[in-house]
């Protein structure tokens, strides 16, 4: 549902959506990208289950690693994108990669998208 806004001269001034009206009434609404979701799940064995759509920067902060040399000059935004770049192909369930002192295993795919990875620190193993 949308409404066309007409100015005093009869010209179109813009389009008004239901979201625009809701924001005028209750204030700004969270965007889908702003909604917090659980990206890291701690497991009993000390490993972490990680959402493949986690940003590289967030991943680097949590695991205290620096992937800058691997991503320099590349347009890689997510940990799944980094895995794809490092492997040179679309990852598959069961693929394992070692990056710095982390063992990263692809544990779930959603079609061709890396859904979940399992990360273990090799420094504490």
C-alpha cells in the first residue's frame, strides 16, 4: 500500500508508504540488517558455531585474528565469502580449512550458501 503525495501546485511531491506512516507515529523502525541475531553459539567442547553471514570484522574481533592480508584488494564482507575465496570454490559440508590458529569446518549449507561453520582454536587444543 502506497499513497502519492501531491503538492499545492498539483504536482507529485513523493510517495508515502505504510512504513513511512509508522515511523512518523512510533519513531524509526529497525531495519532487517539492524536486527540482532545470534551469530555465535558456544559449545561444551569450547568450539563455536558461527553463522556464515557473520561479517569478517565481527569474526576478527571475537577470535582476535587479522584476515586483512587475505582480503586486501578483495570485496569480501562475510566469513563465508572468505572461505569461498580461500578455497577457490563454493564450500561443501565437511570442508575444513585452517586460517591462522583456527580450524574452520563447514557444517551446514543452505543451497550454495554457507549457513554454519564450526570454529576451534588450535592454540588451546
